[in-house]
C-alpha cells in the first residue's frame, strides 16, 4: 500500500523540475495525479501513465478563470481533489533599480497570483469534504531575500503569508496549509550559475552539495499524506542547512 492510496492530487507546473518529481513520487505512492503546464512535453503522459492514473492540462496558472476551469475538469475526471501543490513559478532576475514593471508583474502573477487562483478554485470542494492538504513550494529566497531577485523573493514570501492565512481560515474545515522552502536544488536554475557563484554556494551550504528534486518531493509527500495530519501553517525548509 502507498501513503497516498485513494487520494487525488493536483500539481501546478508539474511537467518538469521539482513539479515533475512530485508528480512521480505521488504516483508511486498510489495517488491519482493531475498536473498543469504551459506546454505538455511529447511522450510525458505516456511515461508517467506507467506509474499510475495521471492527466496533464496545458493551462496558464496566472489566469484566474483558467485555474477554475482546470479544477472543474480534474473533479469531473477523478471525482475530487485531496491535495493541491502550488509549484508553478518562474524567475526573471535583475537588480531592483533595473527591474521593469512588466518583469515585476510577470513574476508576481505567475508565482503568487497563480497560487491564489488554485487555492480559490479547490477549497470549496475541500471544505465540503472537510479535508485537504494545500502545499506551497516557496523558496529560501522568500524567507531570507536574495540580491537581484526582489520580484521572485517577494512572490515566494507572499506564498508563505498566503499559506499561513489559509491555515487560519481553513483549518476549522479540516484543510491543512503548509510551505516548503527549497534552497539550492540541482536544477536549471543552478545550471545557469557561473562557476564562481556555484563555488560560493557549495562552500556555504553546510552539507556542501546541491539538494535534489526528489528530496523536495519527499517533503511534499510527508505534507500530502496522513503522516502530517496535525502539521498546519508550517514552513519546512529543504535547504541542506543554508538558512540555519
């Protein structure tokens, strides 16, 4: 038996990176999984389908109406949503003095507004069920800030506030709301760094290595499962100790 047998999960931004790792882990643990992405990679659904029941939806997470349409489709397909993972996000880095309004709006809408859109869409069903787990993939940049990432850091910090507020509003209905703040995870974002910056981070991470997408997915599994039924309103760091 898997930790998520009988549960249905919706993961935004689930076609790559941390999102895809979460989709795979949830499927292996017995969940039915729906995920969103802007463009569905060829062959991905067939590959994931070997692990369990899965559906992918091409959709813009920053669109309020599109988010509600996806949720309606998932409920029509699977009957319910027990777990929401707000993972959709992107970066558009620059120093604040050089950042444009468009860059600010682009990141805030895709990272923070998208999370609101999906929480707004799934909570009526979860409230009727009197159960549910909301998981927000934030970032250490959201709790500590990062030069050149004021838009990204603000969006990820906003997710923490959204999760904690949802905890207080929805806890009485049996819905839990928690954040994960990954640190330097082996991903496309790390690949873009130059060697000097990589060396700096590796020297400052107490474990002296990058985290893996699968390690973040493991924390998401804990929060999605009944192992964490009294964990609510928490921010769990998955950063190798760099934020300690």
